[in-house]
C-alpha cells in the first residue's frame, strides 16, 4: 500500500517516513533500542558440542553433553518410545492439556518417585503438575518458593548443574552453597556437608540430587542419606529433590529412588523435580513433573492450584506429545516392561564403560587412583583433571568435555575407550 | 423477600460465573491463614498458609459445562476450533506431517538448541513478515521458538524488562485474560489504553489515540495483530496507519500478539498486514506468534518470538540474550510441534493444502456469524446486532451483560464467559437457533 512520504521531527533529528518497503535507510540512521545489549556468554556445556562439531579430526571424541549414546556413538530412540509414537500418530486430537498437564501422566510419574503403593498417593497428599522436563520443574518450584516463602534461601551443592544457579536466580530466591564434592578423594565431603546442613538457619531449603549427582557422579551411601535425613529433620529444613536420572543410575528405578524413600519414611514433606529426558530418551520433548508432598488432600489441592497459577503466565499449559508417549508406555504393562529393560541396558552399558575406562588406565600403568571412575554413578564422571589438562585433551587429542573435568560416560564406547584412556594417561602422568 | 428456586439457581450460577478474576499480581492477596484441622500437624508444613487460587475464569467455563448433564448444552467458552459436528479438528496436513515424522527412523529426540528448531524459526519469520521483507532478507530479525503465544509473550516481556529502557506496557481494554499476569510477572508495569466502545460495539479509536498519545515516550504497546481477543474488533488499515504514525512519533515500542494469522480473514497475508505495516518503516518491534489455532496445534505449544532489530549484529546479540532468559525457564523448547510446522511450511504442496484448510475454518466461522445475525433478525430481537458480522476472528463480544449471560446459562445451558464473549468456533448450523433463542430471551427478559 502507498504511504504518503512525510518528514517530521523527532528529538531534534529529521527523519523520513514512508516510501515502499525496503528503502527506508533514513530510519536506520536512528539508533537501535538494543544498541547497548551485550552479547551473552556462551553456555559452557552446549559450547563444547559446538566446538566438537566444527572439528574435522577423524579421532574426535565427544564426552561433553549429557545425552545418551549407544556403543556406536549414536543417539538412541528407545523401542518402547517408537512403539508409543506409532500408536499415538494420527489418533489423538491436539487439544490443550489442563494447566497442570496430563493427569494420567502425572499419576504414573508419581508412582515412580513415591512408590506404586505409596500411602501418600492413596491419601492424595501429593500436589503435582506436569512440567517442562527437569528444568521446568525446578523453575516452577523456585517461583513457588519465592512467592510463598519469600524469606527463604536455597542451599545448592558445590558443584552442581550450572543451570541450577540460573534457575533460582531468575526466580529471585537468594542462594547459598553447601559442601558436597571432596576433591582429594573424588568422593563425598560428608562431614563438611553435615556441618553446612547444621549451620544453615532452621527452615532453609536444600537442593538434593536424588541419585547420579550431576556433574560429579558422587552419591551419598544409603547410611549417609539416613544421617542427612535425620539432621535435615532436626533443623526443619525443606528437602527439594532433583531426580533427573531415575533408572539411569543403577538400572533399577526403585533403587535409584532410595534417597527419596528414606526421606518419606522419616516424615519429611518434600518436593521433587522429575525428568524423562534421559531415562526415556525424551530429551527434546520436555517432559517432567513437579510434585510437593502436603499435609493432607485439601492442602494438596490448594498447592496444585497455586502451581498452576505460576504455569499459566509462563506457557499456559504444557506440551502434549511427550506426555502422551509417557502415558502410553507406563500404562501398558508390556511397554512398561520393555522400557525397564531398555533403561537397564543403557545403565549397564555405562557401568560397563566405567569399568573399561578404569581398567584401561590401570593397565597403562597409571600411578594415580582411578577408583572413583567406578565408584561414581550415572552419566557423569568427575575425573579430577584440571582445566589445563582438559585443554590438552582437546588440543592434542580432539577430546571434548567441559573444563571442570567432567566426562559424560554416555559418550564412551568400546571403540574409543582405549583412545580416551591413553589420552587421559598422557595428560595426567606427569603429575 | 423469598427467592424462587429459579432465582436461587440464577444466583448460584451468577456467583460461579462472576467469581473474581485472578489479581494481576497473584501473590498480593495471599493471606496468612493457619488451618489446624489435623491436630497441629499442618503447622509443620512450610506451605500451610497457601490459599487456593481462584479458578481461571475462561477454563472454569469448560469445567462448569462438563458438569452439566443437559443434552442441549453448548460450550461457547474456550477458544478452540470445532467442526460443524462440534468436534475438535486435527488438520489433514498435520496428520500427514506427523506420519512423515513417525516414519522417518533417522529422526531423533535430542535436545533442540535453546532457541529451538532453526528451520522453524526462519520459516515462522517469513510467514509473519513476508518472505520478501527487508528485515528478513537482511537478517535483522532475532527469532526464537517458544511455547505457543503465551510462551512467546513471556520471553519477549522478560527480555524487555531486562534490556529495554521503558519498563511499562500498555494493553488494550479489554484484552485476553492472561495478558496482565504475563507482563507483570516478567517485571513490566501494566497500564491500559481504551480500545472497545460498548456503545458501538466497535473500536474506541479516539480514546485509543488519546491514551497512546499521552503514554510516556518509549512505552511498550501491546497490539493484537488481528482478530482482537475477546472483542473481535480490529482497526481498519487506515486506522492502523494512524496508530503507526502516532507510535513512531512517540517512539512507542510495538509488541504484537499474533495468535490468529490466517484464521481471521482466511488469508495469511491479509492477517499480517498490521505487523508488516510497522516493519516496513524500518523500525524495531516485537512479535509473538502462535500456531495453536491456525494449525490446530493447541496442545503441542508451538510459537515463535521475533524481535526486529536495526542490524544483523544487533539481532545476533539480542538472540544471545534471549537464550539467557530461556535457559533457566525450561532450557530448550519442545521438538514435536515445531517439527510439524517446519514440515508443512517448507513443502509447497503441504503449505498450499494448509492454506485451503485454514480458509475453510475461517469461512465456517464467518458463516456462523452470518447465521447468528440472521437468526436474531428473524426473531426480531431488539437492538443492533450488526457487530456480530463486523467483528472478526474466533470471538464475538455480544454486548450481553453478566446477568443476561447468567440467564442464558441457567435456562438454556449456554456456557460462555460472563463478559458476554462467545467463541464462534463452538457454534454449528444446528445450534445457532438455540443460541439465538437464548440471546433473545436474555435481551427481552433481563436488562
């Protein structure tokens, strides 16, 4: 359409409006609203994969990002997922889910975390909503914590998944840290952890990794969990579990939920963020669940209504497809069995690679202790390597990982474990 | 005075439908209640003081509808398309696209990048701005995949609250019920501008110009790109041009909400004219797109946020900052819906089929408008009902008041929001007479 050419004065500068689209170079002379926007720092984890992809070397190995790979280094879509998708395609409509997400999906998901016969589920004491994978579940909880416990702080382990800090920061919840990883032993700094729990003001919120701690792979033993639970109880702290790896750690979902079950037995009111990204390989579908154990059914209804109030101005209601996959699998006994088998296969392959990597290093005659490779659990191994050693791995051997020395075991295969061990030995043997 | 049973029923329904809208700041009305029904255990809970949130007024309509056993009940509440048979619709192109995706064994379900599916982003920008738009050709648009319209609005608002100098947004009166909270939770302060004129059931253009004219320089202005929700009242192209000129002169930042492209007039290009008008003068703006209605992808949560910038370098920096907002919210967006959209938009044949199905949906709605108008004429219902055919898109702002709405629900089992908004998509040729009867009764019996 034609626009009359007009000139006018704005803030002391002449400018020319109009003309057909494409010829408004005058307007470009006005400065952008965004000229002061700084380029944001690259995400440290995702940046690793970018660098890997640009590397032309045939020997390159990606042990950076935490997505599962098979023994050929290929991403995997579980058979149970393919079958579920076949059943779903073309049959369902695409109407909005309720704000709290798929009721059926949430039901099945809570059984995994709380136990199939959990009295809390029977008594309807769990307020739960479908969330955007683990990130979304943590963020909803952080927003909820901010809104209803504005005076509270969150205690976050050192180290942790980097995005945890971003999540609680953007929710405007003040953060503190607690000791977790013990560098010398490459294990848990249990006494320092307990000290921090003790010294935190009563009623603090604690972020706990339910199993397969990210990035260290170091989990408390059952006995240690019991002690942590008792102390948290005595201090009246609120335990919030991030469970991103149920089933993926030991191969047995029940076993991986042990920490949560201990806390439930001890009478805590807990919160849980669950994710299907890894254990069902549904990464990009963004499927997860946030739950909060309440005093009774009435409070659970109330809390759920408030969680929904936080979701509505963020995305209105959660995505359908991933939820349909989860529901299809978990409510069909055969598909559920298939899933459990496939989860165990993934976990076993990783456990096998841990053993192989350690064995290789020991056979190369490394004088360092590599016990921690098999002591640690889950997708990640905190190797103990320094950033400088990691840089050498990348420059000299084309091995890509995050500079904190975290190795994604899912990227290790029978084909590259020897090469990897050799490279690690090379950069660590001089001390 | 004794209430008849009918009065009591009406009163109950009225109370239900008139339950207060959620506050703009959801937390402000929370009081510190302590319940002790369970022998003191509840005092252990750190969330004991939390009170139940009010029902979402729009979704609450469907809840009430579902409870009603009447065989003649009609749901004209939520804005999801329905066929003549009253059924939800999955477009044929969408089914074809899904089959393609399922059959492609090479596809994996890895994480998308934080900004989402790149191809989807490019195609979405082309769709709203036009493939020949200089902004697109010059790479001046930062586009990120988001969770439908809501998600796009939220990410855009968060970005503005962090990086834009004037943290106030003007929203039209009325607007979609969720808009105020999206913006206030993002950290923007929310003001309104006059939009709907109840006297004419049309645009209060003078009020709009006055209010935008007295907004502080640089303020953000929310504009419904087409098919205004809930009124169905859109500015004409000439009026859009006047709005554009005014906004440019005051350096107001346009934030378009485009939830109905193609769905309003039946033409994708026509429904994008307001947006393209603003982009054509070379300035910057923010656009939220949704594929919920026009591709029927409601539950898959597919949308895109675009920020049109002065240069490619700026757009790149803006994109990097958008990632910082997204990562701590949900890390990266869901893959399924965006893959379907990309599949359709990139394929000439599928794209064409989509435009045909889209036009069919829009045409059916326009037909319903004409049928309802005729039905009211036939009944001699008092008043001027031409706004039913003048308004556009999924919704009609009937002009009925909440008392009249309450009667329609109680006596005729018509479910709609108490502001008099009806979703035309919920009507069919078979049910138009029933609605016309209900409206006629409400107009003639309740003032």
